[in-house]
């Protein structure tokens, strides 16, 4: 099995799309490939099977798609996702990542699943703080 670090963005996007429920079907009557999510057609192409997979979400580069796949991973196993993400981000081996206690896990999970509005509000407050606001008060401008 190919290790995840050895996969190209396209290979990783395709593998993630399959895990997210995407399939590719060939229509003999239309002589076209279809990228499907459930029963819904997301894209069609008369090119190759590899070409139709290029229409799958770009989980490696698109922030919205990466949040979608992150939410799914958290839904499946939040603790494993957080440990694995920590190992990837901090460069430690999986065995060295500390166990999360239940309260910390719930808090981190909630932060990772913040709504776009919550993320926008936090970014606005962070980015709008001026030198005068560094006295410990944070508020909307």
C-alpha cells in the first residue's frame, strides 16, 4: 500500500473522494464517465476515467473541501483524527502523540467544527486589534 506522503495531490484527492462516497460510472449509451455522489451526478466527461476523477473536490488545496473532509473524519473518529493531525503538523511519530483527555478532546473538536461565521468573527476580532487594544480588552469595532 502506498504511504500517504507518497501520494500526489490528485491521488490523495481521489482516495478521499472515494472515502467520502464518490464513485465513477461508465454509461455505454452516452459513452461518458460520470462522477457520482450517491445518485447525484457531479460531473461527466467523454475522456478517461482519470480525467473524471479530476472533477472531485480538491481536498488538498481548497479550504472549503478540506473542512468538509475534516468534519467527516471527526465524525468517524475525533480522537484518531486529532492525534494523526498532531503527528502530521508537529512531525512527531504517532506513538509519541499524547492521549487527549475527554474534556480537551471535546473542546478541540468544537473548535475544529466552528461555523464559517464563528471563524469569520474570530478572524475579525484578531485582525482588528490595534496597539491600543492590547490592554486586555477585545471587542468588535
